[in-house]
C-alpha cells in the first residue's frame, strides 16, 4: 500500500465552509503594519463582537504571510459586520466570511499555506484559544475566514516532514513509514493541517459564551449556525 493510500484524511467536515483569502505571498507582514507598530513583534487585533470583546495576539515571526493577510483584511474593514456562522461547542467557532444576511464577502487571492513552516519555527498548535485559518479541502485555499479552537484539536495540526529523499523514517496516524519518496509526502494534502497564526489573549470568556450559544440552521447552512447572531461589529489593530 502506498503512503498516499495509507494516510488518513483529516475531518474535512471540519472546516469546509468558505473561509479565508490571502495575499499570494507578495506582501510582507511589516509592510501592512502602521509605523507605530513596526517594532511590535506580536501585533494585537481586537474583535468587538455583539457578545463582548476578544483580543487576538498574532505571530508574524511564525506565519508572516498569514498574519499579513489577516491584518490587511482588518485594515480593509472586511470583518466589520460579519458573523460567526459556524459554532461547534466541542470543536471551534468560525467566522469572518459572511455578513448578517449570510452573504459571502468578496476576498482576495488565497494566502500560501504556512502551517508546516510555522511549526518548524516554533509556532503553536491547534490548542484551546489558538486562532487558525479556515479553508476548503485544498490546503492553498485559505482567504479571510478564521476559527478559534475551543478544545485541543491535534488532528488539525500540520505534520512536519523530516529531511531526506527518500525520507528514512516517517510517522503518521500511529504508523511508521520507511524510505518514503519525499514527493509523496509533500504532495499529501492530509499532512498540511491548518495554519495557526495567533491566540486569544483576552476575552476567552466571550469565546466560551459564543461556543455555548444554541445553534441550528441558518442561511445556506443546515446546522451549527447560532440562532442568535453573533456579529463582529468591528476588528481593529490595538494601539
């Protein structure tokens, strides 16, 4: 059995509702920050929501293109008036793509996936309170949508590919693979996971209130939509 057949697909039901858009890697994170924040290694974004404020700390040193992408959307006021359209109390809360009428907002080109590189730089995993980009089954499809983990979700973590070609030893899903051609692993979408680019540093109590809000159908979605809309009134870069 080839490694591609043996690898187990991630739960794509996970994060399949249209998601996030990037800069295609052309813009550096520093170029998007006001001069007053150029020296701030960890910029902070305040999400003022209808249930209270959430402050996100971002990590451009771990996922520079992803952070630049997110900050550009903040600068463009893309998130203002969007809703958390997908809430699963034992998983995550997801937003940033739809307005209160469930109209999907226009986005830029997708941001390059940085999940594996971010982990190699010491970035966080998908643990409680971390913020990651949502996407479709295509690892390179993240645009504007994001999610906040409300439990540890290790199955969403990227998998770092060891050096070598063939890779002498590779572990995934509880199995060990030996002498695997590197191209097989680099091309395996299952290994990309979801790029974590920040975490909640204030307002986790608000996130917990959001995760407990009753859900059902709404707009084009049959499940997991808050029955009382949870709106991001505005997203602002902290001064």
